[in-house]
C-alpha cells in the first residue's frame, strides 16, 4: 500500500549485465550446488555497512505522510553482535528510529523522528530470481518496516515488489505489487497470518520467487500469495520484466498505518504507546542477511 511520489529522477548508471556481473563476483563464494547461483549476499558480519553494496538514503522527499526523516547516521543504522543479535549467525544490521523533535532536513523540512533506509540502486540490480531476507520486526502500532524491490525508472511504470511490509501488528505480514494502473491502493495485495506462538518479533525469512510470468511470496519457505501475469494485466501493464534494486527501511506512521489503526495523535498513524517504545529504544528492525539467487 505504499504510494510513491518520488520527485527525483531514478536513472541507471550501469547496464544490467554490468551490475549483475559485479554482484556475481561478490557472491561467487556462496554459489549453491543445486543449480542456483548467488548474485547478491550480505550477512552484515563486518563492522559497518558495505557501501559498495548499499546506499544510505537521506530525506529530500516526503511520501505517504510518513513521520520520519531518513538520515545517514550510526544512531539509526548500525551493527550488533553477540546477545544483541541472538539468533543471527554473524551479527545483524539494525535500523532503529529515534525521537528527535524539530529535526530539520537539508531542504528545510521538519520531522520529530529520524530513521534508516538503505538500497542497492546502481550497485546491485537484477531481473528474476529469488530475493530473501531474514528479519525480526518490532511490534507496535504505526511501525512500517519493509523489504522491497523497486524499478530504476519512473514510479509506478517500472514496478514495485513489496516482499514484506508490516504496520506494527505482530500477527501478520503483507506483500503487494504496484505498477501502472495498480498503485497506491493496489488490488494486488495479501497478508499472511502467523500460527499461534509465532509473530513478527521472531526471526523469519521473507522472500519472493520472481519469474517472467509470476511472483510467489513466501514466509519461511511457505507460499502465501501467488500473482501471475494475467492477474496483473487485468489492471495494467506487467511491470516486472526490468531490473530492480533492493530496499530495506523502517518508516513511521503515515498513510498505511493510519488506514489500519486510525490514530491521529500524537502523530498521524502513531499512538502514544509506540512513541514510548521509540523513546525507550524498543523499536528496532534486525536483519540477519539479505540474499538474491538465480538459476545457474
């Protein structure tokens, strides 16, 4: 449900083949023997974000009435190991929002929260394959974490694949597609509800199997939503035959959370209870790894 009103131009500075070649070289040591090759992999085992793979977004645009500014800061994007990353093999990436009343962006916008958003645009882009991430999400109405793929041209013409998004309700995660004729309040959306004893605050692998005619969304390897080319073409052009890059972010409040919880104060889509979670440092997204595989 994420309507993008991005006002800057998204262009590709390298050809698809060059980008994939770079990704293959970085992930060759992870190749499988099952007929698949790893074209991108990051398990966040270093001491800081690998800038050869990831860009850190700094807010210069405002979408969805979201309540955060994105910043490039160790306050919001950092690594943890040991007990803080319990359940992650080699440590984890953390995206954590902070309450910062009156924070001003470089273009003069003011926000009371800062958060993190990273992407692989112009560094790792791919067409078809399986994109997966192992993640733990925070529970709290108004959190809006997402793991998604975006085309490199104008939105929504070049398509968007929301592999996982959640608005702070612990018992479900969602997936959606956006493209020409089916964006914003897209009809191509579904939820998976977790079994008793499971929720988004535990580690789960969120993935999509993307082919030229279908997208299969899964949690922990179990299919919960299949979208085919004919389903999409009921609404508009198939926008999933072009290179896409990876995004991981944590938004706060705004259109999708508000439509779910109806909260107007203290912030649009964010209740007082979630504000207190942010203030107390209990609003963290953890990412164990992100991986893209393709048929060899």
